[in-house]
C-alpha cells in the first residue's frame, strides 16, 4: 500500500501570512495559562481580589494580558502570546491602553473587586 501526504506551505514572503494560534477557551485550552490560573487560585492574597486576565487581538494575533484593578498600585500589565511567551507590557510603545480595553476578561478571582 502506498500512501501520499499532501500539504500546503506558506512562506514568510506570502502577503498576509501569519502564524495564528487557535483555541476555544484560553483558560482551559492553553496549558500554561491553566497552570497560572491554578497557581493564582491556590495562593491567594489580599491583592488577589484585584487580579484578572484578559484576551485581546493585536496585529491579528491573540494575546493574553495579566492585569489588575488595584486602586493604589503602580502595576505593569504583562502581555503574552498564546504560547505563553512574554512579548511586552501595556504602555511599552507596542501595546497601548486601548489594547487592554479592547480585550475580554477570561478569568478573574471569585471575590474580584474590579468593575468591568
């Protein structure tokens, strides 16, 4: 028996080519994010009530933003790609506050104090 494998490739030179990560629910489909959420839930602190995670799209790619709504903190909101790689932070010149506000909250603590 002879089998043939047929597939198509795009090169980086193709117009509009992007390597997209696809998932349904990031909190369950992305193992690294699921583990981070479990860690946060198991190790809650007084600050935990301000924590949330948002999903947004930047340049056609899904991004995950670790944020908080702490009223007295000077926080940095870290941005990750869907592989769990740190790719920047809100306000770094690449990701603006509009990036954060355009996202959807995908996780928050059960006693969350944020007003969304």
